[in-house]
C-alpha cells in the first residue's frame, strides 16, 4: 500500500510541467510535493522530507499569489480594442 501511495505522490509532481497553464496545476504540484514529503517521512528519508516540504510551501505561496493576482485583476492580459 505504501508503494501505491508513493507512486501517486510522485506522479502528481508531473504537474510542474503544466503550472503555467493554470493556477490549479500549481496547486496540484504543491499537493504532490506535500504527499512526497509525507511518503519520504514514512520511509524515514528525512532530508528528502525537509526538501519536499519546503518545495510544497513555495508552490503553495506561488499558487496563492497567482490566485490573488487573477482575482484582483481578472481582465489582465485582455486586449481592449
């Protein structure tokens, strides 16, 4: 069961490639990083746990900043004719 959890956690990290397309892909990357940190903690690989935990916090911060930017300026990037 732990192998399935680890495989799922690492598979979610592939959303890093698509994070420019949508803020939700960035959130999925943050969740994947957090799950990878949890998996490495269960496997007792603590340096990876710390690194992936930090990556998760950075990705969550980037998601939040992008969410605020899109919420406060929903028409940014739209050409007015």
